[in-house]
């Protein structure tokens, strides 16, 4: 049984650790020449994971924290496609594109804002540069059910897409109006039916708790409706209200947001409801059916985490293409320009649209391993770590071990010389448990407006 009484004292700002170091540490001190050198010298035996950012949306969803361009103009989208093609051509000059591709993801924005012929054109262009997708490649797309039709789903299915993720957030009409995203159940069911018709292997739905006017009772109704769709996975996110970072969030009336106690009740009910209906918790915020490959991976301690979320596809170099996309190498992260003019200007100059990044020090790589193991698998094999890095864990992380003692006393984790293992309640505070291993936290601790709250 989860002990929610312990949660309130752990509510504080903290990273979500889609990377370590986090994007706050990216800077322009990581130069373009260094980035190109890193690309050209990647280990060609390592496979590739590709991310393509398709940033356009017609209207703003007020809760959204993504990098989005709002438009309804066809010419803007055609222009962006042209720049994507040119970026791929420049990329091919610096990267061995014949390496195996084990993962590709379309994110946004709304990728299906592009028409079926446009999606087909984008996919064919990608595959002309990256011809070696492995047979069991994980090929996925984020989909807004308000913008999907059969022609688009057919194009994706024919191109090898096998996973889709539908944004639902909440089915309650009052909540939908408040966040500027009206999406009736029937519309979402229609999108789900298309995914099943075109043989998507795995269908995920996204829900968010903590939105305006949500209550435990209204969210119960949303969960019950979502369950009728029979998704393979649920992602149930805690709404991160960061209006100082995202202007559209300023349109939300903060007095309508549920209080922390109500959010905890929603979280507890969600866990109980989904687990009693055959889903298992995996990773942070995620639930999957027991036969799902993510659940099998966490049982083996082989779940991985990157900017695309949880995956079984580890050991790959992530290549980010498009506006604001992030890439990841063995010892570096890089990010493209967020501003469209700067993105285009770089490509016009014959350069990749690289803006900033970070090269990981030896200490960064050591801490990255620990944090990502905890975030992905909720446990750390200390002996395996010591063998991998030839470091005595207890002395290297003496301060972190001390900081974790209150968590052990609260039964949020168990800790001995060989393992750190989170309890069921501890998994929900995994961001807090990872933070003592973060060497950069002290630098950001004074600011309450750097990260969203962990609870």
C-alpha cells in the first residue's frame, strides 16, 4: 500500500531527468566545430535512434510545455519540409547514415498536422538517407486525435510505423475548455480504431492530472472512459505549471488548479485503478500491460530513458533533426536552434542548425549512469557500477548516501553495500531520490522557478 502521508515533505522543484546533465547545463561553450567532430567520430558499430521535430499546431493547448509553432498556413509547412530535407543533406556529410536504425520518433507540435502526401514525402526523404532500419525498429509518432485521418495512418503503417501515442489529457468538457483543447471521446475512439485497423503494435494514451477544474470524481470518469479504449500503455503526467517559461500557461486561472492534496488523491486512485485493471507501473508516470516489452524490460533491469521517453532500445546514438531537436552521443548532448529564423539561417549557410550543447566530463558520465539507472529501473546494482567505472561507490558518493538516509528511514528505499532499491512509494518520488547524485543541484537550489515540483 502506498503511503501518501510522506509525500508532502518531499514536494520541491526538481528535474525530470530526461538527460543528465539537464538541458540547463547546455551552453554555447560547446562549439559547432566540437559538435561536428563528435558526429564524425561516432562509433559506427553503435546503432542510431532518430528524432524528428514537426513543430506546427493550429492552436495553443494552454497546458503544453513543448516547443511549438502556431500556424494554419500551408506555405510555412512546405517551407519547413524543404529545410528538413536540406538539414538531412548536410547531416549526411558528417554522419555515417548507413548505420542500423533501431528507433525513430516523430514529435511536435502535431506531426499529423502534415497531410498524408506530405508525411509520405518526409518519410521517403528520411529513408533515402537512412536505408538500414532494422526489422524490429521502434517507429513511433505522437498524434493529436483531432488531427488524424485514415490516409495519414495508412501512410505511417506502410512506412513501418508500429507505435503511436494519443494525447487525451482529460475527457471532461469543462477541463477541456479551460485548457483550450476540446476533444470529445468519440473523436479519440475514432483515432484509436484507426490505429488498431492499421496494426499499430503499441498504442499509448497520455493523461494529465493537476489541470484546471479537475477533481478526483471528474478524473475517475476520465480514467474509466480511457480504459474502454484498451490502450497498451498509459502515461499519466503530473501537470507542470511553469508560466514563467511558457506564456500560454498564463492563460490558465491558477485559482482553478486542484490543490496538492487533491492531486495526491488523484494519483493514488489512478495507481489503484490501473493496477486493478491489469496494468503495471513502469518508470515514472507510466503503466503498461504485463505483456508489454517495457514491463518485461524493467523486470530484467534493462529499461532505458532518453528524450523520447522510456525504451528498450539502449546503446544507440540519438540524432535530433528539425527545430529545437536534441541529440545525444556517448559523452555529449546537442540541441538545434529554437528560433525558426536562426534555424533557417544556419542551413542557408550550409551548416547544421546546432545552437548549444554540453560535453560530459568523466564525473558527468558516472553520475549520468547512476541517475538513469534509478530513473529507469528504480534500482542500482552497486557492484555492477563499481566494475564498470572502477570506482568505490561508498567513497565517491558519500554525500549522496548520507542524503538518502531519510528516504531509507521513511521506507522509500532500501540501501546496502550491493544495491539501492526503491519501494513502491519510493518509485513515485524517484526524482527526489535521484537528485542527491546531481552535482548541479546546488547551483539551482536557490531558484524555485527552475524546475517543476516533484509532487
